[in-house]
């Protein structure tokens, strides 16, 4: 295993060893299929039911509102395409800072005669109530605004936006994939009809997610088959991953206070150092997730800096980690009105609870050296 320092926890997180312990019995020996009626099947069903309760508990929902999926991406697709599948072609509004797991299924609705509109973000990375209200003056069927942004960490006032959507009788979805485990997330308080979650962002395994759904809402499945998850997501359940997701939710809820305190301390230490190096920190003047810092240095390419830092043993992301093979500037920063050149310089550090103050100090030291080396190279090239 590499000795590099991992600062990309919004990309994915390390599996908690306690979560692994909870999963192990479901990864070895004879496993049942949760739809079977025999003793092995019942054991699998019980394990899923317990995980369903743990996920529901973590977000103040009822277990019957949890639909397990294979990822956060699938939960987003189920919310957007599933809601649209139950409606005649209409109008969908998604914020301009959404993850592609929301924007792509929304954009794809155009092929089915839907109209897609983007809700603007302000310079702080926030979707203002007035912006949503203006869009909803025209009849709109589906609205999706994320709870916390994966790049900037900026948190939205979803409860108020949800209220506006309800007044206009629109189906309201929020992507809470990044928010879970890093802030309190309460399905009822958020005032939404559907909310997406993902296991691997909270030290659970990859390959599990959930859509939390108001049962009064009619959505249609994306996958048809054996009728698992009340017919909303057919396919034999990934029991070990679901059990791990449940355990990760239980630990995250229990430890949220101590986790966020530590994350905040690390992020503050990092940003004090970044300010001394004249970084521009995006979304810094508004409420953000405790662990996320998204910044840039004038004249320095984000991609180049990420590679230079990688060589120094620090794993950070440029722009959105989920599209790190793309050199396009971050659409989130462009939506916030950041100049394309500055946006191309963006680097994201997302700390995790395993990180230490010493790692932050070592990072700042390496960053300072790399910045001066890259600036010298640029000066020679000019
Ligand atoms: N939504 C947001 C905000 C994300 O950050 C991500 C992943 O980075 C996803 C959705 C997709 O989740 P998953 O990786 O579980 O498919």
C-alpha cells in the first residue's frame, strides 16, 4: 500500500475496519439470496432489513422509505428518470452546479420531449430562493438541487427551496451524497420528496447507495425483473455492500460531532496556510462542508499542480474528481462566475478523519515548494 497522504475523501473514502468486520460474514461461506424463503434467504433478508433501519435512522426517515441502489449515481438516475417515467413530458429544473449523475439523466430527458432548465448559482455557489421561484413561475414537474456540492462543499438551503417547489407542486429531489456523514441530514426537515445517498463517501464500501423516497410519490423503476426493493430496483441485492452501508451509516451518525470537529480543525489549519500562499478559496464566505477546500493560484494549472503534488506524495483532486480525465474548467466554478483561467487552476483538498495536522503541515510545505518551482518554469517559458 502506498505511503502517500490521501486528501481526496470527496472522491471516495477508506473502508472503516469496523464496517469491514460487519461485512465479512456476508463475503464468505454459503450466502442466501434475500428473496429465498429458506433459512439462508431469511438470514440475508434480515441483514438487509437491519441495514435499511440503519440508513433510515441516519437521515430521520422510515425504513420503508429506503430504496437500495448500486451507487449514488443510480439513486440520482432513479430519482430523475424514475420520476419522469411516471409523468407525461414536461419541464425539469436542475441547478447549474449539480453532479453529472443528476445533470446527465436530466439532459437525456430532452430526447423524450422534456424541457430542461438550469437554475443559476450565485457567486458564493448558492442557489437562491428567488432564482428557483422565478423558474417555477412556469409549470415545472421536477426540481433537483444538491444539498452539498462535491467540489466547493457549499451547502444549500434545501428546506427553503423544497418549500418553494412544494408550493408549485413540483417533485423535489436533493443529492445528499456529499452531505451524509459530514453534516446533519434529516429527510423530513429537508422538505424534499426524494434524496440520494452513497455508501463509499462515508467509509462504507463502494457499490451501495440509496434513494430515500416519500412513499406518496409515483416513480417508475429503471430496472425491471424480480421486483426487489418493492419493485423499484430489481436485481439480487449486494448483501455485503448493503450491510456495510448500514454499518457505515450507524458509525457516521454516532460519531458525527467528533468527526466534524476534527475535519473543521484540519481544514482551518489548511486554509490558514493557503491564505499565506495567496490562494483564492472558492465558496469560503458561505457555509461549507467541514472537510472541503477548493482553491486556485493565479497562473498555475490545476492539473499540473495535482500531478506535481502526486509526485510529492499527496493525493488531491483537480476540478471534479469524477471527471478528472477532462481538462474542461469546473462547471461549478463557471456557474459561480469564476473566470475560466482561474477555474482551470482549481485544486480540491477533501480531508478525512484519518488525516492529521502534521499531514496538513507537510502538504503546505510541499505546496509552497511546488508553487515556486512551477512559477520559475512558467517564467522561463515566457
Ligand atoms: N453525487 C455527488 C454529489 C457526488 O459527489 C457523487 C460522487 O462523487 C455522486 C453523486 C455519485 O455517487 P457514486 O460514486 O456512489 O455513484
